[in-house]
C-alpha cells in the first residue's frame, strides 16, 4: 500500500483540489495522511469537505504542533501505514497516472528505495515574468524535467521534495528529516531534502526519475515579487551554511569554494544575456547569486 503524505500550512485555497486530484486518479490501494502544521485558515474545514465528498478514501488527518515542514514530514512518517511513502506538495495537482506509476515502479524494482517525477509550474492568476530564465525558473517554481524516459537521477541531482516517494525502510537507515532545516511558518529555509538525499547517496542508495508521475506546481503572484525572491534566495544560502557546517567546517569551506565557481558561471551567463539584450534575466541571476552568498556568509 502507498501512503500519500501531504504536509500543509495555511493553504486552504489549494488543499481540497490537490486531495481531489489524488482521489480521482487511477490507483486504489492507498491512504492519504494529511498533516496540518498549525494552520490558522480554513484548512480543517476543507479537509472535512474532502472527507465528506470522498468517503471511500482512507483519510488520516493529523495535527503537528511543532512548527516546521520537517516536523510535519516526520509526523507523516510516524502515522503512515504503507510501505512506500509519497510526498505531495499542498499547492499542486497530480496527473491521473500519478500513484499507479509509483506503485508499479516499486513493485517491479524491489531494490529501488526512492523515486521522483516531473514538477511542472502552472501560474495561478499571473503570467511568467520577463526576468524568468531556465535557471531562475527551477529556483522559483521548483521545475524539474529530465525527459520522457525512466532513468536514474544523475550525479548531484535528486527528486524534488514535493514529488518524491521513498520506501519507509529508508528512514530507518538514514534517519528522519532534519528539523533544523526546511520551512518553518513563513521562513524560507530549505535543504532538508538535499540533506536526506546526501545521506542516502553516502550509503550507496540510488533514486530514479519517473516521467509519468507528474506534479503541477501552482505559482501565485506573490511568489514572483522581488521581496519573495530575495527572501527565498537568501534562505538558500542560510540553509547551505547550516547544513554544511553541521557536517564539518571542511564541508562548509568546500561549499564556499563552490560558490566562487558559481559566481564565475553566473557572470558568464550574465554576459550572454547582456549580449542578447536580455538584461532583466541576467540581473536576476546576479541577484540570486548575491543573496545566496550573503546567506552563506552571514546565516
């Protein structure tokens, strides 16, 4: 059985529709574990509406009082009954073949421990801004697409946290999500997925890309504002500072060295955009790099 885990905080606008997209899929042997992380909006009422409209769906509603996405994700693990845990973002929709793709993959690949699928942005009430490029699109929207064929994730790549599935046994081997990382309320810290997949890689585990397990990530206008962009990119630097220093000072120094290389690549890309007259795209990349570096250095 699959356990579909949704961790939510003040997303009453979206939560019913993502639950419905799961329930309207083509696979039946699953439960939904909904973890409400202290929402102050109408999330509970929307969940009850779903329960009333889909009484045949096994629906486990939980409340996690410790604020933070990693706390909520760990709560989902503790309450899940399935052998495979599928994490779905609370501001998204999934395609009808979503769960059957994961179920078939883990049935046919008993040695596989984790997988993830495409994450495709859908703009909700807004258009893609002119400053968006291939590089900032992945950053802001979480876009992930590796083509139409199943494959192992390449080196240094891993599933997006909002569309990832794990055998439950993975967490017995590498531990739970790091509660010092990840979103907490309105904080934009992250890196809890990277931390987990790094531990899995260290233990020789492999994870796979499944092109037909598609998640559509809904992007509202506020996620395209300069204020959100600056907070998000600074949070990336903060998260990397904490994550690497927690491992060792050497790991942190190596990350700073990589940042210097990333600056060189950023300036090269800026030059390319400038030569094409696409200054907003190039300038946004520089702002991204500057904010990450500040977060790395200052925390």
